[in-house]
C-alpha cells in the first residue's frame, strides 16, 4: 500500500455533536480538525439522538470547508458498531478509536469500517484511525497496535483515563513516560504522535499551556486536542515552526547544497557543526511549514 502523506492536524477541537451552540461556531474557531464527539461529552441516554444528529453535523462542517472532521466513538463494541454505522460518511476524515485494547480490537474495527465504506461507495481506507491508548495493558502493546492496520494514522495517550487506570494524577511528571512510549511507537511505524506532555483538562492558564505545547513540539509531537476554543490558537502556534526556525532551516538547506558541491558532508554555522541529521530536520521543518501554509491558503 502506498504511504499517504500526513495531514496538518495541529489542533483538534472537541465538539459535542448534539449541542447546537457549539456546532454553530465550530468552523470559526480555527481548528485544523473538528472532533465531533459521541463519547464522553454525550450522556448515556442521549447517545442514540447524537448518532442521528451526526450526518447533519458532518454535512454542515463539510460545506463550511475549513476543518477536517473526526468522529470520536465509544469503546464498548455494542456502542462502537452503532457509532461507526452513523459515522462512516462522505466528508469524515477519521475515527477517534477510544480505549484501544490491542491489535485485534483495531483489526476488527478496520473490518467494520471497510464494509461500511464499500456499501456506501466510499473509497477504501478513506477514513483513517486516530487511536487512543488509555490503560497500561494496551500501552505495553503500543507497537503492535501501531502496526495492526494501515488505516491507523495517529496515536495518542488518553491522559485522564490513563492516570485513572494507574491510580495517579494526570500531570507532566506522571505522564511523561507513557506519553514518550506512545510517541516512540508512533514514530517507529510512521504515524503521527499526537498529544502534549500533560493533560488538556486545564485551560485556565494559557501562558503555561503555551509553554507545555512548545515543549511537546520539541519532543516530536505534532498536534493535540483542545476541549476549549481558547486552546486552539495556542496549539496552532505551538505546533507550527516559528518564522525564525523557518529562516534558519532555509539557510541550513541552502548552505548544505553549497557544501555538497565542495564534497563536504559536514560544516559549521554559528559555531555549531551541521551534518546530515541536522539537515534532515531542517528539510522536515520546511516541508511542514509549506504544508501549514498550504492549509491556510485553502482555508482562505
């Protein structure tokens, strides 16, 4: 299977699919992804009505054409099947698979989605998976989960549920190890590592949140979810290369081409040695910067 390019998903805003005032403003928030929620923000008694509301919500956001669309589904299989039957629609870019149990769980959901895509005339594997690992057992299988199906596009750690599962508090210190394990598994298998070193639950101190987002980007994470619109611009900025970083990367790539003409594999810039890994990081940064600029252009 040909490897697909990763989308730019710096920010994903959770929106309960059954709350009109949130849906009405969703596309104006600037999020790269609208994450229509059928899970935690929907009361158990309202889930059937939320599924019924999903097609209209997808079509509405699709027509507005600003953000990609993910649908977060429930984990119990009897709910997941009903959620997928509602969510596999034209215009949906992906499914957020919550509380992944292991590779067999992902393969089962993959088969269900494939059958729904086929029956609805949607090209195979149009709809990708963002997989949430939310307990120690599945974390131990992170690599097996990551390679279980080509439908998987991204991995992330469900911080609140993971902390609950281990009997701890969800903060930067307690989540650092499991977050890094998820990042390593994602990168090892060519997936997008999503999340921040911490939790999305506290959005009261945006200055501190911005610091955490920048730190998370330096670890290698490429985007994260927001539970409040105020977090979206912080995520977009923190997971975008700064103008200074872009300028430096352009200089490195240009100078490397000149060095190559002279047969040099390494050289110095501002007192630091520049060699192949640094050039590769610069090239990757410029590729991401161009993708972000193109996304902004398409959004108008």
